[in-house]
């Protein structure tokens, strides 16, 4: 009887670990600008979500920066959030098409 209880407990623990591991793998964390530009070929023609600071925005395309790293964000065809401005941190979802260009399909700003 003790042996079967130990086996059941072991199976439950292993199942819990497997579920946690799968949840971690399925989460899609934001990439940083530096992560993308350190290996741009890994992301070529893929949809990614990148977090960074807005620079050079004046109503259209802008730069998403992190330190000295910079990705040009192409914004044609999308709506820019109302609270969007230079110097804020945003997440941009889109297709990385070249070594430093991301065609945005969504821009997320922090809620106040």
C-alpha cells in the first residue's frame, strides 16, 4: 500500500512539473531591441514582440531603441495609440523584415 501511494505521489509531482514547464514554454515574453539585433537572422520574416523606448516619432515611422541599439518601426496601416510620444516604453508587435526594420501591426503602451 505504501509503495502505491509513493508511486501516485511521484506521478502527481512529475505531472505538476511538466505542466509548469509547458506553461513557461508557451509564454511569449517580449524580446528586447538588443536581443533582436544581436542575432537578427533568427527573427527574419517572423512575427515578434519587441520592447523598447520610442525615439524620433513625429507622426509616422519611429525608432525603437535600447541603449545604442535601434530598430526602425514601419507604422503604415496601423493606428498609433493616443498616449504615444517620444521617450515612452512601448511594445511593438510585427514582422521583422530586414536586419533593423519591423513592420508593425500593433503598438502597446502602458496603461496609466
